C-alpha cells in the first residue's frame, strides 16, 4: 500500500488526478525517465513518444546541450524580473528567434506557455487599438472547433462545445465561424469551395459585428487536436489575409503546436507567404518541453508605435525567465545545427506515405492529414460514408490504451464530444529517424488492427 492509499485517497496516480475524471486517468503510465524519442514507465516498459507528449518534445528527451545550458545559467542567474531589469539570455533568445522568424517579426515577447502567449497576443492587439484611438475594437473571432488555451481569456476564443455550457456566460467577447475542414465537408462542396465558404462567413461576421468593433481573427494554420491537424487549402489563407486587411482586423496565427519547425518550416505561416499574419504565437516546441515557454512574435512597426504611445502595460512574473531563455536558446541551436526542420519535412513526407499505405488496408482509417511531423489519423466506422464510430466505443481512449501494449504513448481524445470526428496525433519528435518512423507505423498498424478486431467482436463496425 502506498502513502496515497494509506491516507484514504484514490490510488489513480497521485493527488493531482483528483482534478480529472477517473475515466481519463485510469491506466495512465507513471513515466520515470526519457531518452531520445522514448520514455520508460515505472514497470520498465519502453514507450515510443509518438505524439511528442502533447506535440512538445521536438528534440526528444535527455539532450545534454540543453540541460547543460540551463544548469550553467542557473548557477549564474536564476531569476530576473523583466520590468525592473534586463538580462542576456532574454536578449540572446530574442535575437535568435527574430532571425529564424524573418522579416516582419522583429520583436518577441516571452511568456510561460501557449495559453498565456495567445492571451498576450490578443491583449497586445487590444492595447494597440486602444492607444491608436480604435477604442471600440473588443470583439475577437475564432473558429468552431478550435483550441487556443485554458485561461479564461483563451477559453473565450476556443471553439469547444464541451466548454460552452460551463464558461459561455462568463466569456462573451468572442464570435465563432466554421473551421475549414477538408475531410468532412457539407454536401455539394469540395475542400476548396468549403474553405472559401468559411472565409466568406468570416467576412460576413466582421460586417455584422461592425469592423470598428472587431479586434482580431485568431486561427491555427495547421490544426492541433481540436481539428486533427487540419490543413486548409491555400485559397483560404489568401482570403482571410485579404479580408482582415480590408476591414482593419489583426490576423493572429496560433502556432503553439505548429511552430518551431514541426511542419517542415520554422513557422507554419511560411507555407503560405501570401497570407502573412500580423502576429504569430509560439510555445510547446520552442523550448521542447525542457521548460515552460511561449512567445508572441510581432513586427517592429507595431511594437515601436505602441511603445511610443502608452507601451505594453502587462507582464507576468516568469516572463523571459533566465534559465528558460538559456534552455530555449540551446533548443534553437540544436534545431538549426542538427537540421531538424529539414528532417521534419523529409521524414514527415516519408511517414505520411507509410501511413497512407496503412490507411489503404485499414477499415477504420478515414483520413491521414497534416504537414511535416504534425499529423493526425481520423478514425471512422465506414470509410465510404465517413460515418463516425459510436460515442460509447470511446475509440480515441482505446487507441491510447492499446498503443501502450504495443510500446507507444499516443495523444488522443475526443474534442467537442466527438461531434466533428475522432482522431489521434502521430507527431513524433523532430529527431525521429526513418527506422523509428517504420517502428511507429508498425505499432500504429498493430494498434488499429487490435482495435478493429475489438470493434468487430462488439458489433460496432
């Protein structure tokens, strides 16, 4: 009996699990160490980290360069508050990141994570609008479904039907437009025509709300778990840029998952240069899980103008922490010198080809989509009709559970109650080799084979 059981507490995994549904925590492994793309649990079982945690571990586990940089920085300076002092790691990281981001993103604001960074981006837009006399601009438009974070401000702009009943009355400044899905499109539409229809609905919403009231449109250029790595057609990106420019609305790309090289370019926005957003938000892979970090990238012209008027009047205690910045500098150095962005592009193409071969033989793979090493596999009951699996099957949960039996840790869950589909992420670290891709694809094949057999036995197919 462990201490938790002795204290009369649920032995699910620790006191932290009291905040979560037992349906989501039972059976979770207790991870004790990691190396390369693998982690080990307390039973000695090795698991390939197929989803990079939650699309975080870009450079894998145990990177000595990063750990050494953080340790050395900690010996020199562990904390410095950005509102009363300056420090070199902040300057170094800003310069490295601005150089990688390229023209138009000369200024960087660092936060403690993705939710905070998305909220800071929205606050920057608001403060700029207020300082320049556009005081009525308070409305934010986002997509349904979407995910932008877990703070109250980012829940407001997140499109998740599970959140709406709980928080809807508390957060009313956001309007929703349809996500430009490419797999499930309304009858009579192709992926491209539906994407253009979604863009038209954005324009209609701006006009209905009044352009003078609309602050920004926040969008994931390559989706995360909320849309299963959805990648809209290029025409959609051109249209949303045109619309936002026409009506004076900030275009914000949430690249918390897609940025820092994961899609095969350092910024996902670089896949669509004609749609250059005003602000870009990064997190997750930026520090690759070695330390919490988020960032807002902005053009010098906007930041400098705001600074000359009122300045940005918000900060958080751990913005640009020295140890965090030193670690992120080392992550970026590793990313560049080991050519991990290029590896994500080439190995991502290889993984997609292997997964699509698997999809051709699996009765429950409806779609494989994404870019680079940001990939999702959508599960269906019927490939011809795209009929979804019944909710009681809990297919995403079963994939996660069965995958562990095949030596894999997979990020999968139903979003919005599964209304828009059900998928899991095949998004390994950017260091993943071809032989490791083969191992992952074989494991996914075995997992889905077992799930298919289980569904047949339950008459669920």
